[in-house]
C-alpha cells in the first residue's frame, strides 16, 4: 500500500518551496531506511500551501533483523563450578536470552561474551505516526516562525495535516494540529474541507483539479499551465510574452492555479530604459513584459492571479494601479538621476566604503582607471585609451544613483544609459557590460574597451580582498570572488590578451596605498589556478594537464592553453610515456640526494652511458636554439616536446648500466649533477612532465 502525508501551511514564500520539497523526499527516505521499511519509490510535490510526500508500495511490516551485542569479557561467562556468573546471566536476561544461548568471540582486545539478538519487524501502521511526525518536524527553512505553545519553529504556521496508509487515516499531532483526511481549497475560496480518501498521487491530483476552483498540485503541470496562459494572453494582442525563466519558476511556487491577467500602461513609460521597465515588472511586481517580433517592449503587461475570477476587470484595474505607481516612481528616480549626471554620482562615491581598510569606492574607481590605462598600453591598444579612461573612471558611479539604489541589479546598465545621455556613446557599452560575465558561463563584454575596463575592475577587487585576507572558504563567498575570478580568467583567455596574471596582479597591488598590510595575497595565484583549470575543462581540455605547466602564472593564458594542448597530444605516445617514467625516477633520486649542483665534469665519466646522456643534452639544446623560450603556439610547443623522446634511449641505458651511488664521492656527485641537468630540462624548460 501507499503512504501519503500532506502538510497544510499558511502561504510559504516561493524561495522556500524547492528546498522544502527536496528535503521532504530525502528525509522520508532516510527515516524509512532507519525503520527498515522497504518501498518502491518516494515522491514529493505540492504548492505554497500544501507540501506532499507519497511513498509508493510501502511494506506492511518492517524487516526482521539479527544483530550481535557485545557483553562482558569471556572469563566472566562461568565461575569455577561451571555455573553462569551473575554478570553473564544478567547480560543474557537484558537481551531476552537464556544464558545457554550466549557465545564467545575473539576480538582485538581478547575473547568476549556475545548475545545474538533477533529483532522482529513492526507493523507499518504502528510506525507511521512517529515517521510522519519526524518528517513534518524535520523540515528546515531559511527563516522560521513560532505561533503556538509548543514552540515549533517552522517556515509558516501549520494549519492541517493528512496522514494516510492506503485508505486508513494515521493519527498524529504536531503543533496542536491533529491529522485527518481533510485538505482545503484555494485560500480565497473558503475553508470547506476536501476529503482525501486514498493514498494515491493520480487520485489526489485529479481530486484537487476537479474542484470548482481547480488546484494544480503537481509543479510540472502548474508550470505548463502558467506558460500557456501567459503566452495566450500575449498572443491575443498579437505579441509575445517575455517568459523569463526565473519569473516562471517563482510564479509556479506562488500560485496553485495560475491565471493570466493582461493589461496596458501609458505610452509615456516607454521613454524609460527598457531594462528599467522590465526590472520593475519582473522583480518588483512579478509581471511579464510584452514584446513584438523584434523584441521591442510594448505598453502592455501580463500579471498572474491565483484562480479563476468572475470580476477579472477589477483584478486587471488593481494590477494596473500598482504597476503605474511603480513605473511612476521609476520615472521620478530616472529624471532626478539625469539632472545630476555621472560626475556627481562619482563624487558621492567618496562617502561609500569599498572594504574596511581599503578606502572608498572613489579610490577604487581611481585604481581601476589607472589599471585599465596601464592595460591599454601593455596590450598596444592606445587608440582605445580615451574611451577606456572615461569608462573606468565612471564604472562605479551609478552605484550612487537613485535608480540603482532602488534596483541594485541594474548596476552597470544604468551607468551605460547615463553615459549615452551625456554624449559618451563610445563608453556606454563598456559601462553597461562592466559587470559581465554575470555567471561563469554567460557572455563576456562585447567590446574591447568593455573587456579591458571589466578586467581591471575584477582584478582590483580580487587583489583588494586577498590583501585584507577576505578569501572565500567553503561555500562562503559574500563578494562573489569566484565569479569575478572566472570572468577575469575567461577574458584573458577568450579575448587573447597577451599579458600574464602575474603582471596584472603585481601592477594592481602596487596601486594600493603604501603600508597596506598584506594578509593573504600569496593565496591569490592558487585561487586563480583553480578557476583557470575549470575554464580549460569547459573548453574541452583535461584540467589535470595544467598541473604540468609550472609557469602558467607568468604566461599569457593563450600560451598556457597552447602548451596544455601540446602536452595532451604527446603524453599518450609510447616514447613520451617512457621518458616520463624515467623523469620521475630522476626526480626521486635527486630528492633523496638533497642539494645537488649541475656542475658536470666529463673527466669523471666512467661509462659510455654517462657520456651518451651528456651529449644528448647538448645536442637537444643546440638543435632547439632559442625555440624553447620563444614557443607560443601549440605547434611550436609540440616541436619542443617531441625532443623529449630523444632522451628515452640514453636514460634507459644510463639506468641500466650506471650505478648512481658510486663509492667514489666525486663520481657520485658528478652523476647526480648530470641527472640534475636532465631534471631541469624535463621539468623546468617548458613544463614539469612529472606532474602529468
């Protein structure tokens, strides 16, 4: 039979729903396993007013088990007369056995008395009250309320409980509410109970859907209905709804039967920037914008109400009043911002703290400007310097604007809008996209100026945070440093910027005031290394190969990726694999030897294998010339790495014929010096192949 639990609550916030349903499923499975109850599946679903878990084919009885219980030491089993001691007899009685059933087993601490205890399974109907109670009280929410005498902390007050096993009601009480078989209609349509007769998902969903005011209790069905009703409402007007995925998800969790309500707004509001309008609609009042075939915003909105209404016109008018008031506020903020201008906002940044100990946002703007200008020079982009200089110096200005204060998600975008209004269209896009990429995989800034300015801002933020020891740990990352590091790495790599992170970080750190206490800047390279490895993995590489690129921090990332590609190409070859094993052996020998110089004296060679290895090093060095130091492309790195194969035979012969630890100290040191030269070539010249 199936088991069914419904937790009827007051209106849960949308953000609570997905985590609660996930917990509900996991927690149920854990408790059933603990109680030794077998089942076919566990499913959780519901709405903001009812959290439901259904266990399909739950066994009628828990499993029998047999376990061994450890008792006193074996010497206490019987006394000198062969009778059971009080200790062993008491142990047997405690476990429900006759003393004759006790056994002795050897352990690490010697022999001990054991009792084999058989635990019979219990009927499921007897276990379910406790199980249901633990499921209900075991849920955790981001914020909790206390509303009754028992002091239960919960996301919202519990108002009803249903517990069923097949057709039978399972009685239990939580927070003063006793379970029955009653659920209730949409909150605005009374409290007449709806009786749930059996523990079945299809039956339950059909029952609620068939009510005079239908309830779509299955989230996937509710989402489908939401998209359909919003799409149809826009199509009636000949347009398209902006089906923002986040707004769709949120609306699914704050409705039980989504019904679209369309309306219009005054044309004057279309003079506002598009993103400002859509932000007001989506973020503040949870409405869907409407666009034409070209994606241009139209003077319409689509709101969503919960349930069907006979007075839809009044509902529409109510939504319109709310929307018009919010857009009027946006017009007021925007007009005031236009009068003030970006320079005024920039000046206000003097009173805005960046980070404790690192000055104001005004000072951060100045550092970002200096770093961006320096980047222009280093990258040979002096023709962009005027635009870059303006964009970098005003990158954070809009943080002091009225609009961004009200709508923080519009930072950057509004700066671009204000720059365009002030005649700096050349810098508008760079400002608009200053915070790009918004996720680890979303688009980078679309212009060269934008990438330079955005990179400068991100590097300054990373360096500043690490200087004061503000380093992400575990899941904690309040300043989104991981995202900023991803963005910086991707810009350097995908935009082919010929500059190393080492240069960038050192230049950025030099722009901070003298005397700034360095609490953790040395941790930044490793932090960035992890981001680079992940980005390379996204680009189809084996992230582990980057471990062999020991000088990655000093290379432009395009060069580091070229070397990674070359290493991936050669490392599977038989010759290279043999050299790799020999290289590891060389490193192990030298590690044990301690400090070894590379001063080799040919006169101390005793065997041909020593001379052959020495000659091979010089041969490879002379044939490559300066190619090792000038290699930048994959093909150039391949030419260098292929020479590693030349060491296969000389190294094999060396280890076959030569005893490194010769009795003569001079000979021994000479052989170690020869291996030190090999080590340098195989682990430092281009890459450390022993880390592959």
